[in-house]
């Protein structure tokens, strides 16, 4: 257990498989279980070999995600490379459901600066879909979910 870990930054390189496969993304829920005092989480997800054509556009229920204990300290979560792949949405919903004091979940469809040299292909079509999903998730879980790069409303 990482009893004293307060801030964690992870870079996850998903190198193969389909966009609806777990590909280790859901294993991050177990990392959260061993860091019960975590306050901020920054995930940079870089995917290669995927086609951006089969995204999850509905909010996944808590029962569909990984089993994770309740977090009483996690306040801020940032996920870059969020492209609405099923495992990503399940992990985000799990965090929204289990982080009792979560103040803000920020989604960044682009990849964080310095991760991979490829431009984000088809990003223009992804941002509105991520915004729609974020609104649904925010309403469903009663938590603040924002999308970086979203047009102001």
C-alpha cells in the first residue's frame, strides 16, 4: 500500500487491441485502491493502433466498472487522451462514483504535450462527443466534469 501517496501522475501507453478492449486501462482502478490517501490523479493516455470509429457515447453505470473501494481524499482528476473508448469511460465513471469528495474531473481529448509525436487525428469530431458525454456524466453523478478545448457555452 502507498499510504502516504497524495499526488500521482501516470503515463499509459496502450499499444494494441481495439478501442473497446480493456488494454490495462481498468487496472488503474486497482492502483487507486492501494493509494487510499490520493488527492490528485493525472493520467496521460496515449493510444496507437486504434481507429476512432466506435466510441462509447453513453454514461456507463457504476455496476459496469471495475470494483474499486470508496475514495475519501481524491479531489482532482485529469485525464489526457480521453477519446471515449469503453475502458476509459468505465474508469472515469468508477472514479466519479467512488471518489466521495471529488471536486473536478477534467478530460482532455488531446494527448498531453510531449506524449507521442503524432497529431490527434479526428479531434474535431471527438471534442463534441466528449462534451456530450461529460454533460451526461456530470448530471448522472452530480460532479463537475469539464472538457479542455471545448467551445464555451
